[in-house]
C-alpha cells in the first residue's frame, strides 16, 4: 500500500492543482508583473506524458480531486490528451481558466464528463476589463459564461477584489447571481512577487458581508453549508438562482483544514500557496526514480499556516510575503 499524503500536523492531502503552463493570453495586473516574467525553458517544463505520470502517482497515494490551472491551461499543447487521460482516473477533474477559449472545448468537456469550470472575471465592465487584463476579450468571456451556464456546467466565477480597482462592483457581481446559476467567489487580494500588494488594497470578508447586508438586509442573506476542506464561506440572496462566497486568505485564513497541493508547470511541488520552498518531482521522474518518497517528504514539512506566516504582522512583512513566485508561475 502506498502511504497517504499527510503533513506533520496530520492533515491529509487529497486535492492536487496542476499548472499546465506558465503562459497566458491575458496580462492581469495582480498576476503578471508589468514587465512580464522570465519563463522556464521548454525542456524544463512537464510534457503531457509527464503530467499524466505524476498525476497517476498522486492518485495512487489518495488524491481524489485534480484541478488544471495555468497560466491559462487551455493554451497548453496537447491539453485535450491530458484531459481525456485524467478523466480515466478515479478523480473529480476541474479546470480554472480565464474563459477566452472555452467555446472551443465545450464538446470535449461534455464527452469527458468535466463539469466544474472556474472562470476568472474581475469586472463586469468592458473598459475596466481591458485595463485589468491589458487585453480586449470581455465579450468573448461573457459569451462563454453564458454558453456554459446554458449547458448545465458548475460555474464558479473567481473575482479578486482590490480597493481602487473593482471593489465598487462587488454588489453588481452579487446581483449577477439573481438570474444566473453561477457561484461568485470574491478572493481577497494576496501578496505575490511583483503584484504591488499591500494591506490597504485588501477588501476583507467582513467588508464584503457588511456591504451585502446593507444592500439586501441580513434576513435575506442565506448562509450556505460549507464543504469539507472548503476555502470559501458561501451565501445566497433569498430567491436568487446563484450564490456568492468569500475566500478570506488574508483576513480569516482557513489553513487548519487545508488538503491542497500545487504542482507547478516545471514539475515542482508547492505544499502551500505561500511557501517559498519547493520539491522537484520532474528531475527524479526523468531519472526513473519512484517520486512517491519525494511527495511525502515535500508535503510532510508543510507549515501550519500560510507558509510560516502565522500572524498578520508576518503576513504584512514585505520581506516575507514577497519571497515567492509570481502568481502566474504558481498556478492558482
């Protein structure tokens, strides 16, 4: 029997997020530094065969959920083969995408049984979309959200709220759920290398809920039951088709129930989104070694909270919170 993936605090890890590429067809200001990034050399990135091989080892060790991320995963060469092969495994497979290319993959997702689609969208205004993403794809993303909702997919819309950028639209996004069967997920702005983070730009869980209560009144806001190991606190406006939630990594972290591992496009484990340490799986895989011991070792030493940043003071320390990859090279 292959040992299950457990850290030093006894947390069992059964959810793997695989970044398929460091590349993206958007340039979102909170994800991609203004001057771009230095991409990994092609030979240092996982091939689609290596993605499948590593994924199979994780599944043998108890992983039951895999999410494909990027960059933008749908621009990965051979992404169709990866999706088809992964859906043969005993897992729930989902994908996080910016939504631009989704119309090209509707039939593939239907055929393969992929139902969980997370789409990044930080504004409902075309001009602001162009400003945030530095690209003009607003209409295509919105059309694809409508297309996938009409076809019965489980759609979550990821919205990074940043003061001075889009916090004025949080109620518009909640109202978007009135006639759309989608889940809006507000994500507190988090620090990564090159994204100019500071605490004053964070829109917190309490601020979001206060604005919602002022608009809808507390008796009309239904608190939904949280999923096991869930990252979001979820709510629904009475009578609305969809829901909204808040991922409060900054103001109210949820590390005690964390079950997630991240695999970067160049084949390295990040046992925490904020961890500056990584475990190379690609090198031993190419040497023909069993990578299971590397996985166990890499996850076992996971910190209890946010990569070792246990207090708000630690989390606000620029020397500590910027000692990490840029978001686009982590994979969400």
